[in-house]
């Protein structure tokens, strides 16, 4: 089985010493750096914005996986592009014209991801699955780090994997929220390609080891 990819989520980093946390991520086997942008409207919290991310992007040697938990994410496609992001994830629930937004992200030269909240069934993606580079399944309600993994996500991963195969699509499956070394093997077995991990990486005594533990699940 291929090694699963890991994308540490900066939301749980030490913001008083971001540089040292970013250096550790650079040294680690992390595949991407996951950046959570919140607006206090789509989700009940506000995280960080572009003035901070500009410096994060300069320091990070890992490809940037940007997760926008905001209304009207299409307004920020150029800003995300300017960061040098590899992937831009928008929420299905925030995009009435999802197909157009996906095309715009790709036209801007980034990979396009669509994110589903825990209560949104994967079936809503049936008509767009061949167009997206990744589906990000939320395994907690978005807005905060450190929440408990919702077990129903495992079923959603399996359903999504089946949909991807049936449509001959190539979308990656990423899982975000409450990921830890205990559930990582289950997520991989269900069909996940990328694991986002905030608190289980940044609150660990040894971040580099914590990332390794998530990667070598089989
Ligand atoms: C939550 C964010 C997550 C968060 C995950 O809304 O999308 O990326 O940082 O944190 P943990 O891994 O602590 O659940
Ligand atoms: Zn996220």
C-alpha cells in the first residue's frame, strides 16, 4: 500500500513562534502544509489572513494546501494564487456556483479542491467529481482545532472512493479533523489519500515523530 500523505494544519501551531514550527515542518516528512482561513461568518471563528500567510508562504518549503472556510471564496482566488498555493479548497456549502468556482481556480493555475461538511452527503459531488483535483471531507464541524473525530466519515470515504472509481475520476481524498495515530490506519484502509492533522502534530512533544507516525500506518 502506498504511503499516505500528511498535511499538518498550522491552526494548532504556536503563533508566538511560528518560524520555529515552520522550520520543523520543513524538516519533517510532511507532504503539504494545510492553511485554514476562517471568516467568522461561514464558521464561528476567525483564524489568520493574507498578511500573516504571506510570511508563512515565504518560510514554508512544503506545497500549500489552502482551506477556505469563508463565504464567497471566489473573491480571493487571486490572493490565494499570489501566496503560491498548490491547492485551493472551497466549501460546497459556500458555493452556489461550484462548477464556475472550480474552473476559475484551475484557470488561475492551482489545483481545485471541494470540501464537504460532516452533514453534507458525498452524493452531491456526483456531477462534478471528474472536474475536481481533490475532495476534502471534514471529519469535525469546521471552525476549531482539537475536536473529536466523527466516525461516520469512514463510511463517507468509502462511498467517495466508490464514486471516484466508478466515474474514472482521479480526485484525491483528504480528511480533516480529529485525525490521530489511532484513526489514521482506519482512514487509510477506507480509502483516504491525505490526512490533515493539527493538534496531533503541533501539540505532540516531537512533531517530526508525530508526522512519521501518521504516515507509516500500515
Ligand atoms: C478545522 C480545520 C482543521 C483543523 C484540524 O476547521 O479545518 O484543519 O486545524 O485540527 P485538528 O487536527 O486538531 O482536529
Ligand atoms: Zn482545514
